[in-house]
């Protein structure tokens, strides 16, 4: 029915700015069609040009101007942020006209207006091109340069040669162009255009043969924006009509973009001072909100001004739903030690009971919802490495077996559903996720794809830089792979049923250690030979092991425990040293309440995060002393070192106050705590959901971005 696109998209599926339908209707084909319709009404229907221009000016262009004013001069945030530029540019354009006229340079003013107007139209199309490149991860330096050159050459050729074909346009020029010079000028531009176009076509054929994404939204923009100008600038339409027809495409694009911008500009209003962690739901009458904080569910009748505790659940609460009559709540309870969910229901007096789904008690269930008549209860279950949707009949009958029915047997993996409150229909969501990886060159501030044909997460290089180990991530699977540093000769090392993260080579290059999780088991540290083979776990009395680091002897490891959202949030956190050969285990002094250790390149110190993910501290082995380097207002995570050990990089995640809404990478100097931002993901990627993971030997930052595709299906039930 519809597709919801989140984060950075897979190359095989085009990613649009708003949606495929909206982009085609407004930004590409529909915009071009408006220009062709304008021209056709004049050419074939003989509508007076003054009428067409009047309609364009009032309906399209003046509203375009007001839309610009509304989001600049009338927007308090924009005035505060860019006031100097706004008022300075306004003063310049108000003054320049009278000045040029007083200097008897009115002809130059007219020429400058036309040139500036066309440049303005070009820059908007150029902006759309860059948005499509970002949305579709079209970051190859070769394509970046060629796209810019091709689009500029193809878009400007009809404009730059227009005076040679229109006496009205030629009259604007301060000086006449000699016929011989005009012919040479046009032929030279045409020759350049043909060469650039051939280079562009050859590159697209080359990409197609290599199986690379051709970025079809960008191609559609080119196919829409370029031909319009060739038709208009070679038509017999008067200059004013050509100006209006060229601009109407620009107007249509702009109106839809500003509409989209205003729809998404303002964040949701906070609910008082409540921090609901994962779940909140309105009652059917809209008067009460139920929300969860970890294991506790609260009710608020007045939008957060006051609230009271309703119940305590046996695990982390998510996915709260009210019964259609408003008398009961059902919700998912997650066991953070095993990451297994179960369905529960509230009863009178704050009591709760587990919902009997009719499946085995160990079934990993989630995300239940009633149909509007309360007869059916739909929920998702994860087993056999996939999510499926089940239906439990809530209507009692002596002939009912009590067993739920499988709604989705095979086919798309369904993770959640909702039902219509007015008819017997349900909407189910199919979900798939993977990752796209990049290398960020600090010196040149360039972000380039890294192994674009693989879903790479947690990349790490061997000490000699010749080998790479990483996790290949797809929805519910994350498998450890080893390859050459360029991604060739890739070999999977772990069972797909074991969800693996954060692999690292030992200093001698013979073993790989990582954190992993079997179904229904807590996280553990494992190691395996670089050649594969037997999987070894460490046998220590530490629950929820995570973040393994090799010590220089390739026999000892430094590790911590998982963050609160991967284990019991109330369980203690600490950092440990373990010798694989002797079996000894030692807690690092003062490490209680710290996790996510990252060993420095010299192995004399490490950094770690506080349990609330707001502080970064440095620990020195020689002195057993801790030193806080960062105390952030917002959450931080996944620290990693520069190759020379002078800097610590860390990820600053989205904050509630809107700062760094899309996340960024900071670096902090280990010596004195001086910090600066080195990468804001939104500068390079549209709708980013990214993390920096490590550095390559050349100092480049390795970045992984999650990409999720969710298709929504409309089903009718009886």
C-alpha cells in the first residue's frame, strides 16, 4: 500500500525526498509538465500570453515569494539565525536597481536580472540533484564531479545560446554579437556539451554493467528539467512567456518543498516533565495517557501535569495498548537478560497477569493489538529466525480450540500491525534493515562509500592493516566476516543464529574476539581462530559481557558489560581483565558504574562510558586513576581512539532539545580534554542514523549508517 523509508536507503531501492508519488508529481515530471502545459496553451490553444503570465504571476510566482518571506523574514528562528544575511541581502537588492538606473545602466540591470533569475532556477534544480544524491548514497567522487558538470552544461546550453535564436533576447545584450563569432560560440558550446554528455552516458553504462545503483530519482530529475529549456528557448514564444514557463517549474517544486519543510520543522510538544522510555498510548476516549518508564506503567489524565503509578511489570515495558472498552491495558514485557518478550495484561487494582497466547511459554512475543470489536487480538512472534503475525480469537466458544492462527505463513516478515477503528481492516508492517558503510577523510572532509555491496557494521582492521573483520548485518542477523582490507576474499566465521557484534583481531593476528548472543541467552564474549573453526566462550562469573579489547600479549582481554537497554537496567556494571590462558579474572579498580571500555593504542590506558551514557572517563593502568574527560548534556556512545592515541572520538546522539538531532562525531584530546566536532552526519546524508566505529590506519573514520525499509500492507479480516 505504501512504503515508509527510514534512514539511508539500499542502493537497489530508490529513495525519494518526500515519496515517489510526491516527488514525481511536484519535483520532476509534474513540474516539467506545468511548463509544457503553459507553452502548449499559448502555442496550440492560442490563450493570450498576457492571461497566462497573469495567472502565473498571481497563482504561482507571488505565492512563491510569500512562501519565501514566510520562512525567512517572518520566521523568528530564521531571523535570529541568519538575520545579518537576510537584512543585508534585502538592502542590497533594494538599492542596486535605483543605483544602476541613476548610472544609466538600466540595460545592464535588465541583463543581470535575467541572468540571476536563470541562475536561481538552476541552483534550485541543482539543490534537488544534491538531495537525491544524498538520499541514494551517490557519493563517488567521479560521479559527484561528472553529475555537476553534465547538469550545468546541459541546463545552461539553451540559455547561453538563446540570444542567437531570439531577436528579443539579443536586444537585451549591451552589444550585438557578430554572425561569425556567434556561430563559433554556439558550435564550441555544442561540442563541449556533446563531449560531456557522452562521458556521462558512458559512465552510466559502466555503472550498470558493474551492478551499481544508477540513482533513478536523479535521472528522472535530469530527464524532466533539461528538455524543458530546449523546447522553450527554441520556441517562438516571446521572452516574457519563456521566462514565466521556465520559472513555473521552479515554482511548483518550491511550493511542495516548503510545504514539506513546514510539516517537519516543529518537533513534538513534550508531555510535561515526563520521560517515557519506550511506550505511551491514549485511552479510547482520549482523556488518559498510559506511559512506561522501564518496568513501571503510569497514568496521566491531564497531559502530564500530574500522574500516578498504575503497576510494576516483571521486565522492561514497551508497546502499551488499551482495550477498545478502555478497561484494560496489554503490553510487552522484555527480559533484558535474554531479550525475549512476553505479553501481559493489567487487571483491577494494579494487578497483572500474563496473556495466554496458546503458544509455547518461551515464545518471543511482542506488539499486541485488539481489533475494533475486541474479538481478535493480533500479536507478533519471533521464531525460526523471523517475525510472523498471529491472531488469537478473544470470543469464547465451546468449539474454539484456544490456539492462535498464523496470519502470515512465509512471505514478508511482519513485525507489527494496527487495526482500523471504523472497519474490519488491519495494516501490517514488513520490516527489513541493513547498514551502509563509509570512510570519512578528515583532511579533505570527504565521505565515500566503503564496501557498498555489503551491509557492514563494526569494522576493525588487523594490526598490519592487511585484514578486515566486520559484522554483516541484516534485520535479525549479524554474522562475523573476515576479508582483506579492501573487502575481497570475504569469509563468514559465525553461525547466523548467533547475533554478533564488535569483533577485533588479536595483536598477533591469530584470533578474533567479539560479543555475541544466542537466542534466549545473555550476551557473552567469544573468540575464534582467524581461519574459523571452533567457537570459544569465556567462562567467568560476569553476566551480560560486552565490548572486548585485546591486550598486547594476545592472551588477555579487557571487557565490560552491556548497556541498560541490552540487560537488566538495575544490574551492576563494571570492567574486567581476563586471561584466557590462566582463567584469571580481575575487576578494574573504580570501574563500578562504567561500561564500554576502549583500549588505547599503547594499551596503557582506556576510556569508558558512565552507565547513564553522559560521561566519558580515562583510566590509567599505571596509577589506577580515573579522569573524567566529558560530561555531556545529551547521550554519548561508542568511543574509539585515533591511531596515534592522542584523540578519543565519540558519538553524540540525538538530544531532546533538538541540538545534533541527527547525531555527530566529536573528538576529545586525551591530554587535556579539549574537544571539537569533526563530523555532523546531516552534512553528508539525508535522514542519517549513523555511528562512527573506529579509525583506519590512515586516520579515516569508519562510519556505519542503519537503513530500514518498512512496507505497509492493507488486509481485510472477517
